[in-house]
């Protein structure tokens, strides 16, 4: 399916002709021409409309998603959701957004449902679409739009948190790498070329020996840091490619990494617990909600938990027993085993998500302290080496001054 804009003529009684323009969402130009001719129109010009290259950055942004959901919540109070969406589309003034809206408008004009039109819009994620679809099936579409808004807002907060953490980590890594590279290829060669103002062979030998030590220390740090960065990038890429395979060796490495594995596990269960609560309150069936969480999970222990829980539920086990297992701790398992209804299960997972959030914050503090310590050790090694070189150089300079004084 492609987007097209057509100019066409509409014959009028008495030989007059009216020229119109409209947008179409059809497989090719022939389909557009055929549809116009079937309606008695004469095509004049048909051109394909292509979305902007970075459409996801400005048009299909999370802000637009929130604006659309809030507008739907407001307008659906006095009209059906489909009519509200069509009114929003017809009232849109931005040409880029009108182009993005075209598939949804075509579905609505063709008699499609509200959820089908939103799916063609390709703006909402799987969880948001599941909440809206379930609400449409249950006849409570107006009520679940609020849950969809909450989910989108929470996802935006999580994205900002992850971006801030990655930015801080990148800042630390760039500082360390910059300091080591500057010392290895800038400061040490400068001192080596400048040398010391002394003719004493012992002083020259000490200085050259210090240069060798500094070069070896910085070279070792440079190789070590470069190797760690390359290994981290390769392992991260392999892990992301195989993120839905808990038995992959990268998943096992991640689960055994101290502090980081605990932090990622707690963050994953915080996100999936909140998502489960929103999906259940949005009237999404339990098995469908678990499948959505499986598709959106990447952390190995969380993925294994939801996958095995789904398998047990599909095998006929009671949800309370199927869901009360590792990596849930004893207190969390006790909460799950006491559930009597879907509403209670939503409350339990919301409570678990809150507890995991506190645990994740504690792990985050440990990671921050660890990164600061590593950065200080790296900087300390570089700075102490440079201070040692400067001491040797100054000592040689003082010895040369002493020799000049004695010579006079």
C-alpha cells in the first residue's frame, strides 16, 4: 500500500467540469485511476507521496502520540471514537501529519473499525494497540484511552531515564579515553622530545626509564580500555540480535554480571509489572497480555519468567501458581498466590513494580559509585604517571642549575 495525491475532473451537467484534489491509500497508480473512473471522475494527475526521511523524529514522535490520545479522550466524550479520529484527521493543518494520517483516514472512510485505523497509522506500540483493541471489544473504548495515555507517558519517562544513564556513561568513557589518548600521543611524546636540561648520565637514564614506564602504563590502559569497549559493543550487538533467546551465551553472561544483572532484572520487572497492570485494567486477556510483555522484554530472567509462566498457564495450571516462581522473591510469590481475580492481579503487579523500582534505584547508586571509582582509578593512573615524569624532568632541571652554579 502506498500514498497518492490525485487531481481529477468531475463532469457537471451542461458540459462544465469541476477539478478536485484528494489523497488515496492504495497499492499503485492503476488502482487510484480505476477507483476514480468507477466513480465517474477523470484522472488528471496522480503522484506518489513519500513520507519525510526522518518522519519518526518529528512527525511520528511520542509527543504527537500523546496529543492524539488526549484529543481522542476529549472528543470521544461527545462522539464515537471513530468519528472523533476522523474529525481530528480532517482538522489537521500540518501537511506532513495529514500524509501520515492518510492510511487511517482511508480505513475509516472504507468502514473499518477504530482500532484498525490506528493500526494502519503505525504510531502506537503493541501494548497501546492491545489496550485499545481490548477496550473496543469490551465496548469501553472511552475508558481505556486513559490507560493508553498513562502507558505512553510512563514509556516516555523510562526512555528519558535510560537516555540520561547512557549519556552519563558515554561522558565517563569519553573522558577516560580522551585522557589516555592525550597522554599517550600528546604529553609523553612532548616530554620525550623536550628532554631534560642536564648532562648527567644518571639523570638522563632516570628520565628515559620514566618515559618507558609511562609509555608502558598508558599503552596498557589504552589497549585495555579499547578491548573492553570493542568487546562491549560486540556482545551488546549479539545480545540484541538474540534478545529473545534466554539460552544464548550473551544472556548467560549478562545474568552473571555483578550489580548490572540485578539492576537490569529489577528495571525489567518494574517495566513489565506496570505494563501488566495497565493491560489487565485495559481489559486485555491475561494470556494476550503475557504475550505482549514477552515480545517487548529483552532482559533474560524476565523473558524466561514470562515465557515459562505462559507455557504453564496454557498447559492448564492456575495463574496464581504459574506466576509465583523465580525470579520473584518469597514476598512477591506470596502476594501472587493470594489473588482471587484479575483486578487483584493488576494491583499485585503494580505493587511489585513499585518494590522493584526501589531496588533498581539502590542498584543504580551502586553502579554510579562503581563507575566513579573506576574513572578515578583510570585518571589516577594517568595523572600519577604524568606527575612522575614531571618530577624527573624538574629534578634534571634543578641538577643542571646546580651544575651551572658550581661551575661559576
